[in-house]
């Protein structure tokens, strides 16, 4: 894991991973007006790919969807976290707009899991994009 995401200064040329991080931050920012209190202690991070432990094993991998993210509840000193996987989302998106929508939906789904709510409750527009 690269660590928690934080807004940064905007350089002249942004790398692909930095642009992806921006999409995740934008998705989180869109949820903050309604869910800011619940998200205040949640860390958001990006990993390149899911760990092998999330992929299953052997031949079943082909029939199981590759996860786009995960939500980890707070444990002891570790805060709750939402992790978004960059490469599976980039592979699924046909263009930047589609990638932005997929990232937003994935953030909504993981926040919903963390809060024990439906994605439509977290973002009423969620179902409209399906």
C-alpha cells in the first residue's frame, strides 16, 4: 500500500497513478458533505492490485471477479480504511470518463460496506449510473 492519500501541489505533468489518486480523492470529496463525520477517521488509499489473499486460489480465479477495492473496519489502533485497486479499474475502463465513474462507484460501494449501508443510501445517484 502506498499509504493514505493526501491532496498535493499540482505539478506541470501528473503521472498516471497521480491522476488516479485524484479521481479517488474527488470521489471522497463528493461524499464528504453528507458523510463527513462518518468518514473523518477513515483512511483512503490506493494499491496497484489486490493482494493474492483476495483473489482466491487456482482455477476458480477465472470465475471470481477481481475486486476493485476493499473496506477494512477499524481494529485497535488501526483506523478504518478504504483501499481502491488501480490496475483492475484502469483495465476495465475504456476512457477517462468511464474510469472516473468506476472509481466513484467503487468508493461508494466500499464506504457503504464500511458503514453497513446500501450504495444507494451513501450516494442516491449510484443506481442511476448502473
